[in-house]
C-alpha cells in the first residue's frame, strides 16, 4: 500500500494500518479493488485528533478511512465507531453527512467469529477504524483554499455552515435513535467536568491562568432551556462545500458530538472564527478572506434562524463563547501532548505549541472581561 503521508510502512508504532487487512476490509465493505500494493493511502485534512486518510484503488474509486491517533489514548477519547454510528443515524435527515460503510471491528467479528478476540494478525489496525464515502467539494482550511473560491461563495459557505448547525439542533433524537447517545443532565457542568479531567490527564505543565478561568466558568453557569444533538466541534474546517454554489455537501468530524445546549455549538464556532486585529487561531485564518462574515454576523444569523433572541439567551451565548475558548485551549494542549509522545500524530500543517495554549487562555480571559463576567 503506497502512501504520501509518511505514516504507512514506517517502523514500529508509526504504522497506522495492517496494509493487507485494510485492503481486504475496504474491498468487502466499500468495493475497492486490488491488494495492498494497488491502493494508495493519503493523509488528508488539517485535523490534529483522529487521523483521516483517503484510500484510492487503481480504478480511481475513493474511500475515506478514519482511525484514532497513534499511541496511548485517554479513556473514551477518539471513539471513531461511535462517530460512525452518529453519522449513519443522520443519513436521510436534513443534516448532510458521508455514507458510513462500516467499522473494522464489525468486519473482523464477522470474518473470524469467536477467533477474533486478541488475534492482532487478523486486524486492520491496533484500534477500531471506520470507512465512509469520499465527499466531493472544498474544505476551506487554508488561505489557499479560500482564494480558490469567490467572495460570494465564501459567504454562501458561511451561511450554509450556520444552516447546517441549525439542522443538527433540529434533529428528532428519537426518530434517528440517538436519544440515548449521552446524558441529558445540564450540559455546562458536564462539559466543565469532562474537559477539566481532560486537562488533568494531558497537561504538559501547570497553568494557573487556565485554572482561574475554570473557576470563573463554574461560577457563571447559565440556565439551559433545551437539550439537542450538539456537534461539539463545528467550524469552517469541518464542512465540505460545493465550490461552485457554496452548498454544504457534508458535515464531518463528529468525534465530540453529544446531547446538550445548542448555544454551545455557536459559542464554539465563535471561539474558532478569526477576528481582524484580534483573535486568530492558527489554521483558521482562511475565514478572514473577503466574503466571510464577521463572527457577530454569524451569531446573529443563528439566533434569528432559531428564535433565540432574548437578552438571557444572548448572555448565555456569551458564556458559551468563553467556554469554547477554554475548551479549545485544552484540546490544543492535548495535541501538544500527543505529538510530544508520538511525532507521527502531527498534521501536515504542523503542530501547536505550549505558548499557543497560553495565548488562547489569555484571549479567553480578555473575552470574558469584555462580556462583563
């Protein structure tokens, strides 16, 4: 199996798949032709968490393969099988998602029966892997990608992103079988517990400024009016759009999806969205290009579309914006730790630094003061 990512075929823990079993699995579940030597494997996306690859057979058929990062993982993190089940459940709804072909775990169980347990020689990888359809379109995750479409299309992509977010929040959980996906207890306390625990497990040093921000967020938790499907990481880099129309062809990266407060998603989007002469997270500068709206315009489109326009709801959104920045800092710290432990996890665009984490925490504190917290 050929690769231009530098991962496949490398020594030791840097091997992401067992090439022969990957080829067999992709043939059985997605119809790719040829053996390991005939299929090319390319690392794609700018994601720094679960690893995503494009597998292409000699006839040009493409399948996207997704697996957890290399190395030791925290408990329950990077569950790609859960991610695949969520996307499969959303097929046929107003939420655009790739088609899920299956998981390597299911394939291995069917293929080897009772002998599957512990037989690493028959496994696609050292972890579960999912396969899904390759979606045509553009992901605006770089300045170059932004420049490849017109300002008008950039605006359409941003509008489509907000509309896709609203569609996610409107999913009838019972009709798609996701009502038991996660707890329905208040979302903010759950998020604070989860990400504080994540920080404790992955931090590379003590950071008192983050601890102070955590205390502030605990003290300012707003009321929650409803519980919906929350994507958890919806930003411009996690949608695939038609470059001719701006229509969103797919929402991807459902790793952090749960049940919670819908305002959390728009708050996270605001955390990622760059501001001229202000907060600009590395990898998200593309949204500064002409045609993309300012973050407050994105928020207003969402609030008007969903009818969440009261002062109390606007104040709750401010809270989720600050929490979004806090969460981004913790996520970035986790990436710093994973790349530190295993350099093969580094994305093509590079890896973040400890200084970047500290900068994000500082920006979150500034944002909190601006909102009057």
